[in-house]
C-alpha cells in the first residue's frame, strides 16, 4: 500500500484543477470572453483560466494583482503637522 504525503496530494489536486481549467478555456466562446473582460472580477477569472493554458505565472499574477487593487478602494491618510 502506497502512502501519499500531503504535498503529493496537493500536486495531484492542482493538476486536476489545471486540467479542468484547460478544458474550460477550450469551451469559452469569443462572446463569453468579451463579457468576462468587461469587469475586473471577470478579468481575474480570465487570468486564472489562461494561466493553466499558457503557464505564464508571473504575467497572470501581475494582472490578477492589478485587477484586485482596482477592486479594493484605496484610502489615503494625511498627516497634518
């Protein structure tokens, strides 16, 4: 009986998610892609799905960070001396 570590189980789960995401990319119509690209949340979803297709982690991570920063309101603190 083989015993799998938590690390190898995580790798298997990530591979399964990747295969699922890759199959979703193939099914996205141009209309759906355009609709998703119309919002920050949709662009985050597209970055996640496309990452699994082209494996350009840094490119998509920067895009996800950019979109998430657009979703979170920025507060400015002024110090009056």
